[in-house]
């Protein structure tokens, strides 16, 4: 077995930079397949630009914190690894925050409190725990880049859908509705569109994500009907730990009642 | 004095209903979606959140006012706050276990889950951004957590009823919960008239 080359995602050799990159981008896309990091996915996708900015900020933090954690993986004792990871991640988040305040003030204002909250994004902590703490610096760095860009693509697309339906714009360019940039007859047809503004409000985020997860559930059941492995697919949110704990609490309570 | 109380009540209404932490700011979504299967557990989670978020807002705002701000270290707030919150949750758990056993039995199981709740850090950071005093921060923290409790208990009640409904297969579970939350978010926008 040892002479055999271990196959990674999409037929690449496992743990090479390219394999890690495409694994994060497609095979284990954090938003669409693993379904983790849903708080920022809901909060910042009111426009494609916001999604893109948030995604790139997360990618930056994810790639660098993965590399640093991989470099320190033999130095950090496993009992204090969680606080150590948090400090590393929080340092990079502070770095991003200061850079954005200096060079992209308008984006920083639009994203607001969600930039420092990258610290508690479960994608970053999850990758540190599941990958970077067990692998070398280079694959961990590319794992971060792949996962980060996978997240960026997914939330930019969600942002684009919400912006397009809710305001008739794409990347702040008016396409549907009044003042459309499309000329001629097509333009006059498009200008009759009434934007459904609920989609750029809070409720729209919940609706779009609900449909996205429903679509992924359908894809998942189709794949498993064909006999493919669907164990990687998440069940809808990073809340599986919470759900398991809540189930345990209820089970304990019922066991307590029966004992009485 | 009278004016302060009126402004604090206004702050409480804004923080709990108008800017509801889950439905309009999307903070603390994980426990909101995860622990809302039963009203019992939802209430317990809400109570634990009220306790921790109020304490965390108080402690973080004291640290900001007396250590970070005077020493010009406010850029360290994210790192300091997250460590303080993680420590505080551990500390509260230990103190309750040793001295207030009845409260520990009611809230203890929820405490480890709260460290990962982004609402705690979000409220602490928002208090600094909004320039609240220590009293205002604590009140705001308390009211935010009350808002969280209101939302999670309503959702849990709806989910208990929904269990008997016939839902299309792909929408079973999380998508249906999200759709319900979306409808709740629409309902809560009604409170913005109170501002």
C-alpha cells in the first residue's frame, strides 16, 4: 500500500499545492459542500462587492494563519492549542482590519463588525484544527488559499443573486430597472423591472440560503442514489455541534425523568 | 436621573427588538439554528446567553475603558476580547460548579457552547464602536441577549409545531428552519417603527 500514491481530490496527488487548491475551491467548498461559516454568508451578501471583500479578507487570514499554525504545529502542546490558534488567527484578523481601515475605508464601513468577527468564523478554526495542525507549511498555505477562494466564490455568487433580484444591479452596475446601462430596445424592456427589495434586506438572506441548501440537499440525494460518496456534505450549518449537544441534553433529561 | 432611565429604556428596546441580534444582525446564528428544536433547551440556552453576554459586556467595557483606551492599545481589542470571553466562560463555569450548584445544573451544559457564539464578541465590539459607557454597555449586552432569547424561543415553538407538517424532501431540516427565520425577520422589521 505504501508504494501507491494516495489520490486526493479530483484525481490530483494528495497534499500537493494544486490538489489542496482545487479541493477547497470545488470538492470541499466550505459554503456549498461543507456548509460551515454561515454567519458571514448571511450577513455580508447584500451585494456582490461586499461578498467579494469579505471573501478576500477571509482568504488572507485563512492562508496566513494556516501557514503559521502549520509552522508551529510541533511547538504548540496539544492541551493549549485552542487558545494558541485563537491568538494566531486574531492577530491576522487585526492586521486585515488595520489594512482595510487604511486603504479601503468604504468597504471597511460596509462590512463593519463582521471584519473582526472573522476570528470566530468556523471555517478558519476548522481548517486550523483539521488540516494545518497536522500538515506541512506549503500544503496548509494552499489549503487556506483554496478554501478561502471557495468561500469567496460562493458568497460573491450569493451576493450577486441577492443584488440582482433585490436592486437590479450587478457589482453596482444598474442592469434591471430604471436607469439601466443596457441601451436600445432591450434596455427599455429591462427598465420596466421592479426590484424585489426584500432580497437585499435581512429576510432575503435567510430565503436565498434556504433555497441554496435545499438545492444542495437535492444534489446530495441524487449523488447518493448513484452510489457516490456524500459523507463530506454538511447538514446545513456549522451548528451540528450545537445540535448534538442539545440532543444530548434532552436525552439526559428524559433519562433523569425515567430514573425518578 | 429620569432622562438617563428613559434613554436606557430606549436603548433596551432598540437592542432587543429593533436591532435584534439574530434576525437583523445575523450574530449567534449557530445556536439559533442548532439549539431551537425544543422550547425547553431554547429557554436554557437563552438564559445562559443572558448571563454570559451581560457579564462579557461589563468586563470587556471595563477593560476597554481602563486598560486599552488609556494606553492607546485599542487596536488590540479583537485579540483581548476573544481571550477575555473564552476565559470568562471557563471562570463562570467553575464558579457556578463550586458555589451555585442549582444554577450550574440549569445553565452549565450550555456554557461551553457559548464560547463559540459570535454574538458575545459582536456585542462587546459594537459597544466600543458605538462609544457606550460601562452602564450603557452592560444594559445593551443584557437587552441584546434578551432579544436573542425571544427569537430562539419563538423559533423553537414554531419548529415544534412544524414537526407534524408535510414538507418537500429537499426542504426538510435546515432549509425550512431558515425560511421560518426569514419570515420572522420580516415580522421583526415591523419593530423598526419604534426607533
